[in-house]
């Protein structure tokens, strides 16, 4: 592919930002229709690939400003190409917010066997170094709008699977237009002879397509598509492209500032009523001095001046700061320029400088990541089952926990926990509420013996049984009371009848 980073990004995508999603109307993928499904969507993949390559190179520093020219300018010999690579800091911040702490699986049930199985699953993730793959995929996700992770079998008796993070430049997913569920994963690869082929996975079949023909078909044992997409958002818009014009303007402004400084230093020299040959000019530059004399005495006095015009740096800095502040606001990133004079609480500082907003913006992506993590975990559990290392759990037994710096503001969280416990809130609910631990359920179970001593907590199941018994006894008591009342009640008499009998 060619390098398009010498043109503005909006010209490359014609104003159509985000990565286009590939769809198929087929209800099932077979050998008979897999080549047609691929052919119908390969154009979408190639178009996305061009934008993805541009954004990835931009993230690494190959930006439009490196191709800056000054045609027909007064000082076209002074051309500074200064790139302030804010794209790198944006991607690093966004990635660290989601994947800076390990993504964990946490039990959803109060069951010791399930808790142990989930712990084992987390240990497997540590063994295969999943967090490094999360960070790698997270950089692609933020920089280009989407990323992928895949599972493959490994020839290892202890860890039967591997996790890889294939590049979006060679990978895409085709979804069902009806259900929005993934139907086919496609990887563009080359064999040992350099020949191009496509490796495709449906829910239960693997296909190899070369030259528009399916040359191989076999059943795979993953149970579902082993390649999982991690979109940055539903429209697959990257964190760079939504502010790329502002980033280009900042680099352009910084380049012009450097031009201004250099032009001030290399100002034109004006000789008035004096002549200077080329040899004398070279000697002047070498020695730093020159001797001139007037041509006609005092009437045409000779002088040498510098033609200068200095750029107003303070006003330029204000404009530059405004561009960056707008980019931060659009992305939901915090400002590092504190204007506090002291005395502020941590919460006030976080609110003023945008750290709270940054956390909320990051959490908007959590449901997408959790959905993808569930798909990946399903494939991993199947791989463990095939290797006869089944954990005997399903996706319904655990949840995905994304840790956004849980120890931040720790003192306030601890005080909140103590306050909730003192108010009689269930310790399990209180521990989940303060969000101080990545696995709140496991923390509660490990802490329960101590909580029972400190806060006299009760077994919830036992409490429910006792409550049910109390209700039953109360109901029986009410029935017995009603029967006794009816048996001792005196029948009503008719006064008129008694008077006649008399």
C-alpha cells in the first residue's frame, strides 16, 4: 500500500469518518457461498485498510506537517516542519484508562467451586500474558477505531491455548445484517511462497481461499469464531481522527512560530547608498563585520540596517492553547494545567481539571469491551474443554471487570465504606458500591469472617430461611386465634322472640 500521509485525512476518506462495517445477508456460511460473501466485502476491507494505515502512521509520528511546503512565499527557503505528536499522548492515555490495569473475570455467584474456577481462568490469562495483548490491541483500537484478538491452540500441556492481537491491516469481521452477530472472520495472509490467501472462520468451519476459490475446508474445535473484534465505539471512529484537524493546526502553528524565529535571526540586510560585491559579502559573513563608505559625502550617507518583523509569541501561544483545550474537551481528556491556588479537595481538583469527565468518557467504552471479552472467554473455555481441562463454568457464571485505577481517592472510598457499614448496609453491597477492589465478590467472601466479628453480619441464606419460618409461625398463630375466637363466641339472640316466649 502507498503512503497517503502527505495529504489531509479528510481528503483520504472524503469526509466519511469511522470504519465501515462489513455485512452479509446470508443466514449461514457454507463452502458454496463463502467466496461470494468474501468478494462482496473485500472492497470495504481495502478501503478501511487505507484509513487504518494512515491513522497508525499518524500515531507513530508520520504526520501531514512533515510534508509542509511554502511555495510562492517571500522566504520559501525557511521551512520548519515541527510535529507536536499529541496523537501519541492521546492514544497512550485512552489505552491506559481501559487496559492499564489487568482486565479480570469475577464470579457472579456465591459458590466456592465457581469462584475457584474463575480464579483458575484468571491465572490462565496471566500465564498467556493477556494484558500485554490487551495493551497492543488497545493501541490499535484507540488509534484506528478498531482492533482484534484471537485464540489459537498451543502445543503445551499446561496452557493449551494462545492469545494473539492480529493487526486490523490484515483482519476484519463480517456480521449478519439481520442479527448483528459475527458470521465470518477473515485474515489476509501470505504463504511461504508469498502468495496471497484468506483464512476464514465461521462458527464451526475453517476455510482457505486463494484466487477466488475455496481450496480447503475443515471443522475447527473452537465452538465459535476464534477472532474477536474490539471496536472503539459503534461507528469505529478513532480517538485521533475526531480531532485530527486540530492536531494538524497545532503542528502548523508551531512550525510557523519556528519560521518566525528563524526569519528574525536571518533577517534581510539592507544596504543604503552602499555597494557590496560577492567577495566582500562572504568576508562579512565570515568575519561578522564590514566597512562601508558613502558615495557622495554627507548628501547620500551610507547605512546598513536589518529588515526585521518579530512574531508576537504571546498571542500565538494563546491561540495554540485554545486549539489544544478544544481537543481535550472533545476527547474528554483532563487538563494538566492546574490553576489552583491551594486548599482544594481532591474531588474539586478532579472535577475542575476534567479527570472525572475523563473517567465517565472511558466508561462509555466498557460495555463494548466487556461484550468482546465475553466472546473471547467463550472461545478460551472451549479450548480448555477440548484439551480435557474443562473448568465447568459458562459465561453466566462470571462477569468482566475493567479496573479504572481502583486505588484512586482511596481515603474517601474507605471512609464511604465505613459509613455504609455503620448505616447497616449489607457488607457485600457496600464493598461493591465503593469500587475499591477489582473483584468485589471475592473480597467480600475473604473478608466475611472478619466482617462477622466487627459488624455482626448474618448468613443471608440462613436469614431468609428464618424469615420464612417466622412468617409461617405467624400465619399459623393467626389461624389458631381465629378458630378459638369462633368457638367461644356467644350466639346473638332475638329480643322480640324472647319476649313472645315469655
